[in-house]
């Protein structure tokens, strides 16, 4: 099931919000979340900030997302990867 879509910006620093990222997660920017899934709880390790309480509140933010729950939709210039956020 596709929860939303976003962009991955490949980076070797493995830091998000001044904290190390989980081993099997990728840093992404959430462009949008499907309306019917905005109330879904976030996955463990998604983000440590108190401002993120559900999937709808990840929109417009950088989060980490499980590598195995990402489907690449296309590659664009500047190494941006358009992707789908999947529930696994």
C-alpha cells in the first residue's frame, strides 16, 4: 500500500536532526501523504521530533524511512530520487 511520496537525497553523513540514523533507513523529504493515510501512526525510528505525531505531520519534512519500504518511481537530475513510501 502506498502511503505517500517523497524524494531521497543520497548522503553519506547518516545524520538526521543531529541524531544518527537507523541502520536500515534512508533520509527522505516527504512531498505528500495520501489523504486516507494521514492519520496513520509513524513507523519506529521515522523521526525523533515531538512535532511528528502521524503520517500527515511528516509532509514537508525530512524523515528516515525503512529502505525495504521504498519503491523508486524515477531518477532525476541532481541525484534526487522520487519514491513511494510503502507500508510493509
